[in-house]
């Protein structure tokens, strides 16, 4: 059996979501043994702004992106990937249009004069 923890994201308030994101950032920063000052400096933000982010306070999305980039965590955006879905009917219709073999050219009326 797997011990997966499922979080009901819909039931969480915006504040709770921001706190969860902040905890995620702080956890990964500490795993990488980086100080707030180091990460803030590399992300071109103030240390107090990083502290606000880690404590679940509102920050702009550009700040979040900069911090995620510095911590090499941009892979979290894989969840936003949009895959093109082709319906089975469209696949069948496309398959019918494809030629299965080469054929001879049909002889039609020629433009030669009968003179």
C-alpha cells in the first residue's frame, strides 16, 4: 500500500494555500542549505519579501517565479501543461483520408487536337 497524502485543495482558503506554498519554499530552501539572504539576493528581491512569501503573506507572482527559479523548482509548473486531446472519432476520420496504396493515373481526355 502506498502512503499518499491527498489534500483537498478546494476546501483550503486562499490564506491556507499561500501558507502551504510558503512552507514548500522554506522547506526546499532549507534542504538546499541556503539562507534567506542568499536566495533573496540571487532572486533580486529583499530578504523581507522572501520572509513574507515563506510565511504565507501575499506577494506577486513574479516574486514567486524568481524564487522558484533560484531554488530549481520550476518543475512544479508541469501541472499546468496542456495536452492536446484528439477524440477517437477524429482519429478514425483522419485515417480514412490517408491513402493506403499508390494507384495508376487515370487516362482522361487529352488536349491533343484531332488534326
